[in-house]
């Protein structure tokens, strides 16, 4: 990184974006290799899932409409019922496969990018072969954090569901009060989802660079984001909007574009694919830079030699826990 550690805390939104861009450009070879091996399949899985699931949903809707217009118990009705059962089973299978492979490549990409940037930061040797040999070991820690995050999301949604049910029961006596309260509950619910998403992304970086994982990494991520929450929210909203824009363009120019020719569809599909690949890489680098900015803001100056030793442990094979004081200096 070109910016000194003590000066990272002063980086704003554009400063973080600029620093992330310079890191990618300066080390374009290693990031190109990571992109081709991990991020490119990630983007392909994402877009292919949209194409296949939307096509299958269209067939399901058509068959359901035909089924409603067919006499119950007739041969045509039974045939459509059988086809619908097969299509729904295929859709659920596609969703399961998509979630599994998308999760695997997402966590592997996160591990590779975070480890690479940490190696650059500490002045260690950076090579694609070294990174890929470390990724399976780093991935385990990020996976543990994801599982804990998943449990937290599950508990949060269960709690939100019961709160909604209670409000529907208690607030039904006054329509105006019921609608207002329901709107506020939904606002609070989605704000909580966004906040937990921010914490989860930064917790993945914490899991790689510090001796914490799981719920501890989430608590550490939450503590680091204090004071930089506004910038973090802006970053993730911008990345989310850009991702939504690419997805929207892909659906309207490729998936649902019946009047567009095959050549034009192929062009739009490739364009959306390349944009999504760049966006995924940029997002992973940004969240790693954000980690260093938050550390600097809280005056948790990272000892580069200790962090280098921490990264070296991944290469040695068996993981030996390091105490937090070995990773970072005392708070100023």
C-alpha cells in the first residue's frame, strides 16, 4: 500500500476506492491469476443461475396456467402435474447446487484476495502458487465465520418472524396504527439485515488476518466498524447498486430480451459477465482495505513482522494460534 498505516484512518470513501484501484493495478498479474481461477467461475455461476432459473420459472408458470385451464383428473391434467413436480424438483436442485458452489468460490476468493493483500502489506513474497497453496487452510477459518454468520441470520429471521406475527395479532384492531407499525418493523428489519451483512463481510477479513473466527470475528468486525460505519454503509450500498445494475441489465438484455438477436445477446452477456468479474474483484479488495482503515482509525497499529509470521503459519501446514498481542501493538 502506498499510504502509511497511521494515515489510513484519514482515507474517506474516494480514498478507499482509489487505494483499492492502485493495489489492483500495481499487482495486476497476481490478481489476474486469482480472477481467472476463482472469481471468473464465481461470476459465471451467478449469471448462469439467473439464466437457468428464470427459464425454468417461465416453464413452471406456463404449465401452472395450462393446468388451471384443464379438467381435474384428466390425462392432460395428470401429465402437467407430473411435469410440474419434475420442474419444481429441478429448480430446487439448481438452487441447492448454485448456493453450494457460489459459497465455495466466494469464500475461496475472499481468502485468496485477503491473503494476497496482507502479503503485499507485509512485504512478503507474492506468487499465485503460494497463494493457492494457502487458500485451502485460510478457507477453513472463513468458512467457520460464515457458518456462525448463517446461524446469526437464521436466529434474527426467526425472531423477526415472531415479532411480525405478534404485531399482526395485536395491531389488527386499528388499521392505521397497524400499517404504520408494520412499516417501521420492516424498516428496522432490513436495516438489521444490512448491518449484519456489513459485519459479515469484514468478519471474513478478520478471520484471515487475526487469531479469531466465528462469533469472535463477528464481534471484532462490529467493534472495528464503529466510527467508520458511514463509510462502510456507503461502500456496500454503492457495490450493491452496481451489482444490481449488472444483474438488471443481464435479465433485460439477455434473459428476457425476446426481440434481441443472438449476436446482440451474446455481446450483452459477455459485457455483463466481464463487468461482474471486475466488480467482484474490486469489492473483495475494497473490504480488505476497509479493514486496514478501521484498524488505523482505532489506533490498532499492525506489527508487520508479527503479521508476516502469522501468514507464514498457513504455509507451514498445521495452524498454531497466535495471541492477539502478537498480531497488533497495544492501542494508543
